[in-house]
C-alpha cells in the first residue's frame, strides 16, 4: 500500500499515537485536578528531541516501546514523591479519588481511540474471509485421526472443550490451550456429535488439530521467478476459486490437488482485483525433485481476506470481540492446566510492530482494525493490578480510600522494584521469542525458495506479504480476525 519508508513512518505513527493518547489522558486529567506534571515522554531512553514549556519537559525517547508522564503526586506513600525536594518545593499529598481518576484516564483515552477506529472500520466495511464469519471446516485429510472419527468438510464446530465458538479465531484460541480438544460438531443436515482429538505443536509452535483446516480463501502472495505460476500469468492477490473444476477450500486442500495432478496440464479459475468476472488460467505444475511433488511456484498470502466481501460489524461489537479474546488468554494464564500453553500465544513489541507492518502493507481498513485491537489490548493490560501499571495505582488509591491509610514506603519500593524487574524480564523474553519465531519463518522461506531451484521475485513495495512456504495456516483474523500471533502458512503449491 505504501513504500518501505512510508510503511515505517505509518507504523511508528500509529504505535506512537496509541501511546500518546494514553499518556495524554493521564496528563490532561492530572493538570485539570491540580497535580504537578514534570515530564511528558513518548518513548524511553535518551531523548532524541525535547523542549521545556513552562514547568513541563516534553520529549521523544530513542526507544519507541511506550511512554510516561512524570507525576510525583501519584506516589501512594506520600513520601517518595518528595524525597529529593527541598522543603519549600514539597508537593501536597493528593486525595485518592483524584489519583483514581488520573490512573484510569489513560485507559479511557485508549478506549476512545479504539472506538473511533472501530467506527471507521464499520463505515468503510472490513474485508473478510469465510473463516472469519463462521467455524465451518473446509478440509479434512483422509488419513488423519479426524477423518477416522467422522469429521468431514462442511461440518460446523459449535464448541471446543465446552466453550462456544462462532468462528475459527475462537477455534484456534481454544485448541491452542489444550492437549486434547473436545469438539462439538454440527453436520450440514443439522445433527450434532462430539469427538475428542489430540492437538500437536505445529505451526509457529502453536497447538493445532492435525488434519483439519478451516474454510478460507486461497490467495496468491509472492510469485517465484521462473516458476510455472509466473509463466501462466498468475499475479499477487489473485484469489484461486478452483483447480481443474474443483473448488479450492483451503491452502492445504489446494496443495493436495496440485500434488495429485502431477505434471499434467491443468486449469486455474481465479478472481483478480479490479476484474468482475473469474479468469481461467492454464498452468502445468512442475515436479520439484527435492520435495518429491509437483508445484506451481508461489507462496500464499498471509492476508487471505476477500476485499470484495466486506462486513460491517458495529463498533461496540468489534470492541467486545477484541476484549473477549484478551480476557480468554488472561483467564488461561491463571488456569493451571492452560497456563503453560497460553504463554505460547503471547507476543511482545516485535510482534506488535510486525502486525502493524503486515496490515499497513495491505489495507487501510485492516490497519484501523488492528489499531483498535491494539488499543483495547493496551487498555485491558494496563488495568491489571500490577504496581507499576495503571491498575496498580488504582489498587493503591482504593486501598487508601477504604482503609484511610497510605501504603508504606518500604513496602511500595520493594513491590514496585520486583514487578518492574519482572515486567522488563517478560518483555525481553517475549521479544526474544518473537525474534526466534520470525527467524524460523525466514529460514523456512529461504529453504522453500531453494527447493524450487528458482530465484524468487523480489516483492514490489506494495506486494502482499507472502506466507511461509511449507505448510498453510490454520488461523483466521479476529472479529473476526486474528489479533494475536500472525497467521503463517507453510505451503508452496
């Protein structure tokens, strides 16, 4: 959608806007209620720009990982905020109700921005895919455990482990939290039945049910140079409707059809952006000796939504969907049997920037949708009762309001330092995890390109970002679309 530089600028702007709105909420309410504000910073670390206006230093930090407003009177002990001040500069202790309002104002700012983005998404219409709108099974491998248990394409998943689901985002979330998945299924004729299927750690180290794939659009990402796909005229963002007259139900289903066809002349039917009618494209797969199967030579697009099919989800419903997903992960983190697997679904700053980059590269609407999700996520996480977060300030203010006693300075110091260390450690761990996952993806992509024995086309600035090329994804967007870990495919047909 934009060039590389434009993407970077847009990514930093939207991330910075989210942080700015949050901190602005704290800043404005603090000034309104008479609290002293000393620093307003977007980013941490050394300042790359700063200016003092009145009593406030405004600055931009070198590390764009957050922001802060220095408010000494938010100190719940009434001591630490004045520790290094001369007697004439001592600041009065602030009533807990004032601190409570200031602490919640940042979250309120994020929710206002989230609602504004959701409203724009509603007006413009969000591109969607079948798996975003329903939980219908698109493909089942015939030699899989699922097939043996009677699972078939066209059946709808009603619940996983007793938790109702309405689309594949819900299915993926529940499946990723269990070693065995209890599926309640509905047949096309209306009958229901239940099966228990094991899950495996597969795509991007997340748990999935092997052999089952969602019903989704098969969209072309990067076309490899010198490949049969390039020779046939296949283009990025072509949506493949059928292969030799058989509807393509999913990436994996399409890969199997190409493999079974071998090196025989075949016909693709595709929908191309800007073209009203389907296009028939003759193509002949070529045997890849290293893979031992016929291939066409393209990667599936990560953004497999249908821009011709837009849904208009009311703003409050969008926010409710985002919040529901986040609360489900938080619930899993405090549930002993789910906690270990729930940690695999967490991402850090690198993952956030990656998702911003992905959506900015493709669609304004999808970018607004993810910005809404990110703001809801930030708002909820900041409300957690952790001392260095807004939720911690709320907790201490309520404690003082109820008990009429301030928090002890020594206790507050110890608890704040411990949680600060834990938070920094968690951020580092999540960043390392994100980097390792993306290194894994890049390694798979490189291997797949070598297996094709052709040099891939360098993607143009506006080309869709291709999925990884060994297996297709089993995920969808939340809200029908995926908010959390990116959908990555592993299939090159």
